[in-house]
């Protein structure tokens, strides 16, 4: 059904790659090393283009699927004000998805192809959005931890070597920063409330802490794309470096809230100035990205239904386009 996947485009890629000369590759790397931005019409190695399409489309899909866990609480937000804020945040995420699909399109892949990759299950989206939002405190935890982790990863992407992606990230990061604060504020209020409210906040932290650390991807030793992506300055920091920065910033915030980070091995190392933390359950991470997380089927099922329900809109737009074209030709 969803057949216009990314891989169709990729079939011709090795042929184009074979035409690349060492001089072209060297000149390209020299531009990267000189911190020049690569723009859509510039020459680029096919593997660079493919890496960007993979990362940008996965990033866009994450923003779109990421609307679902929070959407679950729109009708049950505790006050009108919280509801209005949550609605605005979720709309921002949709906007991020759209800027990112546009950035992806500059690399010669259509939005339809990228969306088909998501709907067919071929393209990944962030593991974090396959966990359920069981209580209102989960909405606080998503803003504080998930948007917090997203910012940590995305601020360096504002300096990504590919211009259209880097520029899209500037606005996205400003909005994510507001999202992070609104999440922290939800938890701040709950933590200053009744014992039951504080317990709800603690329970949310217990469930979201480890999946948030997984957002940064596998450990550096197991990250198959990191070395090349860093050489091309798509990524500026490794997965483990960003995860460490996130832990260092977030643990004092948990302490401020009076919450306990669910990690018995967590300890501040005076010498390095960093927190040391326990081992991530990588088996859980692998299962989630293989499609076996608690909500994977529900998330993709809902997205496919939304896509199918929207078919009449696409059909109407096509018919209108044809009418306009016929009129112009007459
Ligand atoms: N989930 O070699 P690496 C947000 C995959 S946006 C699923 O280390 P790379 C906003 C990876 O794709 C959150 N898959 O890969 C929001 C690769 O598989 P592949 C999304 C993961 O690309 C908030 C394989 O594992 N942010 O939260 C994950 O160098 C609230 C090997 O990994 C971005 O996408 C994972 N967590 O580094 C929205 C940021 N981690 O493709 C709504 C841009 C790794 O070979 C509500 N992306 N994999 O089949 C990146 O920075 C990078 O792509 C990484 C992964 C760091 C995610």
C-alpha cells in the first residue's frame, strides 16, 4: 500500500557514487573543514545526501509521531490554561515536522516518499514516542525530559554543515526551549502540591528517565553512523557526549523538584565534574526500535489511519490542480 518508499530513490545511488572522483570528494571535505555551509544545489557525495535524507526524515517523523502521546491528554488537561498551552505545543511539533520535510525535499526526495517510508515501517522515528502517557505528570515529563533531550541534541544541529537543515533547527530550538520550560513548570506545580501529586511526578520520572537517555542513540562504540556524520559535521558531538551533557544538566533540576532519579548507580564524580550513571537497558532499546515497544503498533496504526482519512483532501487538491492547469492551457 505505502510503496513510494525511500529505497526506490536509493536504487540508483551506487551508480552515481561510482562516478565520484577522489578530487571531488577531497574538495567537498575541504569545504566542510573550512566550515562552509553546503547548500541544496551544491555538489555533494551521494552518501552525504543519503545520510541527511535518513536523519532529517527520521527527525521529521519523530516530530509527527511525537504529537500522539501528548495529544492523548488534550481533552483531560487540568485547566483551560494548561490545555491552551498543550495545544500550542503540539501544533509547534507539527510545524517542526513540516519544516523538516521541506529541508529533506531540498535533497531531492519528495515528502510523499518520506511519509511512505514511515507508513511502511521502513523509516525509523525516535524510540521515545513508543511509550504511553498514563497520567498528567507524563505531559510534564515529556516537556522537561524529552524536549530537554531534544534541545541538547538539536542545538548543535543549528551548526550542521547542511544549510537548509541547520537553518530549520534555529526556529525549532527556540520553540523546544519553551516546550521544555512548560514541562518543568507542570512538574514544579505537581511537586509543590499534595503528596499524591508529588508521587505522580515521581512515577512519571521513574518511567521516562531511562527512555529519555536512550533518545541519544547507541553508545559511541555501537553507533554505526557517528564517525562519518561527525567528519561531515552533520553531528558535532557524539551520542555519549550529548547523553552526558543531558544527565549533568538534568540531575540538579530533579533535585530542585525534590524528585529522585531512578538510578542507584548515579553519583557525582568530583574529579571529572560529571555525573556517573548506570547502564542503559540496550535490549529494551533494540526491541523498541525493532517495532516491539509498548505503543509502536498503536502509533503507526493511528498515523496510517490519519493518512488514509486524508486521501479525499489530496484527491480534491489534485483535481483542483488539474482544473487550473487545464484552464491555463485553454
Ligand atoms: N530512536 O549510528 P547511530 C523530539 C537508530 S525530536 C530510534 O547512532 P545516528 C521533539 C539510528 O537511526 C526526537 N532509532 O545513528 C519532540 C540508526 O538506524 P538506521 C528525534 C534510533 O543517526 C519532543 C541506528 O539506530 N530527534 O523529540 C535512535 O548517527 C516532544 C544507529 O544509530 C532527532 O531525530 C532512537 N532514539 O544518530 C517532539 C534528532 N537512536 O537509520 C514531540 C536528529 C539511534 O541506520 C514531543 N537525529 N537510532 O536504520 C540525530 O541526531 C541522530 O539521528 C541520532 C542517532 C542521535 C538520533
